C-alpha cells in the first residue's frame, strides 16, 4: 500500500567500475550484460504498481568515485557505504514521507 517503501540496494559489481571491468574481461559475450538491468526491472515493476522506490545506485556510484563503498572482496558496505546509504535513505524519507493525522510511519 501507500506505506510501502522499497530501497533498492545495488551489488558491488554495479558500483565498482574496476570490478565491473574485470568481470567483463572474463565474460564470453560482455555485450549480453546490462549492469543496470536489476534497477531497471525492479523500478519498472514498482512504478507499474505505484510502489515508492529509492534506488541507492546513483548515490553509491558517486560515493565510489571518491573512495571504496564496499569491503574489499566482500559484498557488504564499509563504513563509507553505510554512511552514504543511511544519509540517502534518511533524506529520501524526510523529503517524501509525512505521517497522516499524527500517525506514526
């Protein structure tokens, strides 16, 4: 319903250009891969159903340009990635979600 919020968390290969390049060098047919496909497919699904969505990919890519956002050889965010995600989620919720009639979220 209207209270559902989907936060789309990208995989490390979508954020880290060096990792993506390494993966595509090993791929048999690199042109068959769309790095942003998961975001596109889930965004289309959510939009068609009126589900609010926050995609963290753009924020994490911007952050990655200034330093790593994931732990080395790990699929989890490091402190920098967690900060970027937390700030993005907090800002998004603050700007878009308001309780109705004093109800909590």
